[in-house]
C-alpha cells in the first residue's frame, strides 16, 4: 500500500488513482518485480546453464567481495538475530566523509534500484517526463511508464557519450537520467558535459546521475561537488559492481536533504541487511582496493579489445566492465549460438539489433569467449 503522503504527491502531479496499484507493486515487489529493476533485469536473463558455463551475461564482478569484506561478513553473521541499525549508520558516515558531504546528504539503501525508481516516482508525472540516453539502462523508463510519464530517448553521440545538449533541450522534463559510464555501452560522458548539463538543464528538472560503473573507469570522474553545491542532482551509487557485492545488496544516494525527503515519500525501506552493511563499510575502508580491481578489469578488457580489433570487429570504447560488439547479424541469433558453445552473453537492445553486450569476466572466461565468439562469427 502507498502512504497517504505518497498518494497525495502523485495526485498533485496528475497521476491517476488507477495507477496506484502498479506503483505500490513496483515499490513492494523487490526481487520478484517483473519490471525494470537491477535484479529483475538480471533475472530476465536467468538461464539454466550447464556446469562450467561461462557466465558473462550480467554485469557482475566475478571477483566477489574483497578479503576485508569477507572477514566483516563472517564476524557479523552470528549477530543476524539483531537489527543492528548502527551498521547502516556506519556506511553513511564513512561514505559521507569520503565524498566530503554532510551525513544528511547521504542515504543508504539495499542496492541502488529502489532510489532510482523513487526518483522517477517523485519528480516525473504525465506532464513531466523522463529523458534518457539510447541505448541506455531501462529501469528508469519502467518506472516512468507506470505513472504515465512520457519517456524521451536521446541517441548517444558519435563518441557514445550522452548528448547533454539535446537532453537539456527536451521540454517539460521531470528527470534527466544519465548513467555514467553508460550501460550497455560501457562508455563515459565527459565530466565537463555533466557539469554543463547540471548548469543548463531546465529549472526544477532533476538530474539523476547513475554512477554504478564509475569506480571501474580508468580515470573516474565522480560528481559529489554538484551535490555539495546544492544543485538539483541525485547521484546513485552501488556496491554491486567494483566491490563485487551484487548478491549482498548495498547502495546509496547522494543528494540535498530536501530531495532525499521527496524520495522518502516512496520508500519502503525497512531494516538494511547487516551483512551487506558490514561488507560495505569494510570495502570502503579497504586500502588500494579500487586501484587494484580497476587495473585487473581494465587489463582483461583491453586484451579482449585488442583481439576484437585484430578480427576487425567493431565495439564500443568502453571504460568499464561491459561493452557492445557489432556482429552484423541479429543479436538473438548470436546469443543463441554462443549458448551452444557454453558461453552466455548479455541480452540485446532493440535500438541496436545487431549488437550484443558482453560483460568482462575473468581472464580465463574471456579466453573462452574469444574462442566461442570467433567460431560463431567465423572470424
């Protein structure tokens, strides 16, 4: 059920009561949601794969949690009978200190899907749409459709960045959604472009920056300064990617307190998982972790790119742990053929029907990918 304040907020923005059930379902469904959450989209590619299959179909980190996180998990699991709210408070405090923000500008979540949806529900409406890149991560659009908000998809530029000027020009936008680096292309939008967008977007429009993959970029360009400057910006963070915690569920929002309050109207967050919180705190405090993992992922990714270039296969210039490859044939046919080789790659995007998305796995997994991909494409 939606709270009274959530219902009043939706009604004030022209959302019909008929849609309330769908909104409540989105907020309550969690991993069972058929809609565009991080977990649901991963479940959409759920496959009964045989033993030994190469699984590079979801943007997971096969390294898993770091040593420090594992030790923290083992130490706290025996206290699973307690709520231990302080564990979430600890993550909030550490992250705020590292980002140079007051603690009330940081909110901790079990992953980043919930606040992504909440931002759309809080600031979009039938008269205030969502603007996003194309191809892009679909979760925000799924939430927009539920409340009847129009969705404008702006094609990426020739360099596979978000076209910030075209996005800013869209009229009556409630939220401009930028995933940086982008999913599925793995490509980055320059920091200067993001800053331009924050300064030139329509007044009252929320800029939602999804930085899920920023940690993996070789020269990460995070944007907490926009939050510190009190801009109309909501930044999403997750521990699912470089920290290897997709199954443990930890994430965060960086934003002004008044914007976080708007998200809270649609929050069904209860107790945060103490295992995920303990692992998140330990990960944030682990020395040299980001640099080490960034290099490992980058080295493997660049090795695959060198192979693709040698085979004259066009790919996006990704800086994170996923990329897209032009196959010259229907993507679904290639995906099916790869499965026959016991290699499972990502789902297709309709706007790029002959491209497939590939996640960067271990070095051994990517060697097997090369063999199977070369055989399927005949290169």
